[in-house]
């Protein structure tokens, strides 16, 4: 009896092998799609193009991804997780509250510079005809969670000073209510506004640089962005060291 039960619960060797092959091929498909994305942009991404790149029949590829949008969703989710992982790793290596904020911002910029096509996929122009499904939300939320988590931890430890920004209006505080409900945070609405505005400023600075809007206009882009990261941390009341 026990042998029968064990055989029912445990996958066969052939099932495990098939699962490994499927996982490996899925990874290869996404890698090829990422290459195509860098070359042709999201608008030029197609399953047939990826199939040609892998020397596969399009019909075989459809067994892994039912449509271009399904493949695009996988790339978006992977990109969000990759960016969040880079930011979290940078934060873990920082010593103080402001240092953690700056580390997260620098990691965001570095990730974007190294993977511009993925940054464009996340924060560039919407892909015509594509509507992101709800399953992208948990991955996307990880980015603001890193930032709000830094401020929240500093506030819980009593380290947050008065920020440099004026107090947000009641209308602005009410306007971020959906974000406050989506994020597992104890931050006040005013604090969420400051985090959101800071995130917008940093993401905007990265996009302006990445898409060539500062071309020839900055002699030291690193130093300018360092100040942006520092200034947004001060906006959120983060001290550089605890007295």
C-alpha cells in the first residue's frame, strides 16, 4: 500500500525530465525574446520572429506562449523582479537610512543603463494594443515597496527628521489613497506622497538621460544623478547618520 501511495505522490523520472526540458526551453525563448526586444523594440516583438531566431516552428513556440502578449507579460514580470532584486541587494549593503535610499536609487539607474530596452518596456511608451494583466501588479509593486520600506523602517526607529518639502495638500494625500491601500505600509498619506514624488523625479531623471534628452548637456551625469538621489532622500526626512 505504501509503495502505491508513494508512486502516486512522487512524479516519475520522465515527468521530471519533461518539466526540466520545458523550463529550459522557456528560459531560452525568453532570452531570445529579450534579444529581439533590444534589437526591434516591444512593437517589433513577435512569436514568429522569436521562433525564427531559435530555429523552431512557430507552432512549437505556441505550446509555450499562446500569444505575443503572454510572452511580453513574462518579460515585464521578469524585468520588474530583476530591478527590484538589484535595488534590494543595494539596500542590504548600505549602512544608514539615507545611504539605503541613495543605494536604491543608484541601483535603479545602473540597472536602467545596463538594460535600457527593459527599462523602456517598464517605464517607456505603452506598447500599442497591449494591456498589462493583473499578474504584473505584484512584481511592479516591489519597486515602490523598496522605497517606502526604507522610509517606514527609518520612521519606526525614530530616525526620520522633518523633510524639506512643504506639507502635501489634503487633495494630494487623498489622491494617493489607492496606492496606500495597495502597499502594505504604515506610512501616512503625506509620507506616501513624498515617496511617490521622489520616485517620479528619479524615474524621470533616468528616462531623460537614457533616452538622450541630456545629450551634450551634462559633463558629469553621475554627479548630477548623485545629487538627485541625495536630494530625494532628504525630501523624505532621511538623515545620513544616526546621532
